[in-house]
C-alpha cells in the first residue's frame, strides 16, 4: 500500500497560530466579550447539525448581556457577527471599544471578526471579564446536550478508526520534570491524548470513545502524573491549556471525586485523576498549572500536534499512516527540544 505523506495527516491548515498574552490595552477596553460555539447532534438521520453559540459581554461596572442562540445554517459565523453587533449596540459602543475572545480552533470565526474590525484573542484567557461566565454556560450546555442525545448521522468527512495509534518514549530517570498535556477528538467516536516532557519523553494514546475533549484533557493530566511516578521524578509540573480540565482538577482537589459527573466530565475520569494525583503527591511535589494554548510554548505545541496527528492517522490504513505519523512525532519533539535549549 502506498504510504501517506506527513501533510496528509497534518492537513492544509496549520495548527500553530500565535496567541499573544493579553495587552494592557485589551484588558482596559470598555467591553469584554467571550464567544463560545457548540454543535448539537441530531437524533434523526439528517445530515444537518444545529450550530449554536453563546455570547457574553461585560462592561467595567459589571453590567452583563448574555445571548444563547442557534441556526441550522452550515456556517453560523455571519449570524454570530450580526448578534455581536446587536449586543454592542445595547452598550452603545463600537467594535474598536471591545475585546473579544473565542475558541482557539474557531479559525473562520476569528478571521471574520478581525476583518470586521474586532480585536480578537483565540483563547479564553482569564483576563477577559466575560470568560468565566461564558465557560460556565458552555459547560452546562455541553452537559445538557449529552443527556439523552443519540449519536447523529456521521458526516461524509468522518470515518471510523482503522487502527489506534499508541506510542511512547520513556527514557527519563529521576529529577524534576515538566510535562505538557493535550488532547484531540472527532467529537463522535475517536479521541487521543498526549503528553510531552521536557526530557524528551512523550506518550500518545488513541482510543474509541465518545467522551468530550474536556474529559480527554483531564485523562492526559492523569497520564502525566502516572508517568512522573514511573520515572521516579523528584517533582513534576503538569501543564494544560484546557480551562475545563483545570476546573475539574480544582473540583476534585476541593471536593473529591464523589462518584458524580462534573460539567460533562465523567465520574470515572475524575476518579482516575484523583487516584493519580494522590499517588503522585505521596511521592513528590506536584504542581498543575495552565499554559496558554497555541502561544508558542514548545511542550504544549508538541503535545497538541502529536495528539492531532494520532487522531488523523487513525482513520487511514496503518500500513500507509504509521511511517508519516512517527515522522511527525519526531519532528514535533525535535522542534520542542530545540526551542527549550535556546
């Protein structure tokens, strides 16, 4: 069988666009806006999804406007832009007086907003006053959509996994280690997790699962904690760019796993993290912290790329996809090492 090229796995669009740290000018804007997107799986066999969004806008005194809307149009971005202008009109402000944050992978929406004169950040950063409310509403929306919803009819572009890429390198021994985690999902039946350590080690796991990417991100953190025990680390710093996963971490730290779901993350995933966290803390100091996604952080960038490569490779025949997958993994690790050594 003819082998694929690496570009067949990475796709045409780069996954490494820059997200700068918020500037004082952005933070000082009169209106902060957060826009979250969601898709609702249909119960029937129709090919159309319900595409929805949540807009939260907040001014400095604390006045807040929330919009939760949806459309059956394949491209909801024009409707989102129209509603955003309506929201700003209620505050009597222009696009130039606002700062908008949205999901890091909503590239078409980001581009549309920028062309329309908005200052946009592709990450739900904490400095934006609307982020916390939008994130909470989005988690509730995800939980509501998951309850009692049957699997939608697959799109033509979605294919079942032909194999499950699982790969790892564990050569580190002892010492302090920093590990960055990420995950990727087709939102239907396949998910991948990855962590990359600053000593060159990594782990990629792909599995058949319908769980959310938030749950996969938490699982990646659990894998990283277990890895720190395997190599006998003296301390570990675990990084994640997922606010949802980090909120689940804080929930478990504060209240324990308790055998119940938390904002769309299953009780099983919470329990796995709780166990891994307890065991790691008995052995060495543990710090779990946020890293800004797609900001150029070498380890986070490598973990993101490898998780995505694993997901993409799974829908191609193994004989054709395995070689370019490992080529991509090696390139991502090499780039991360070079950046860390600067």
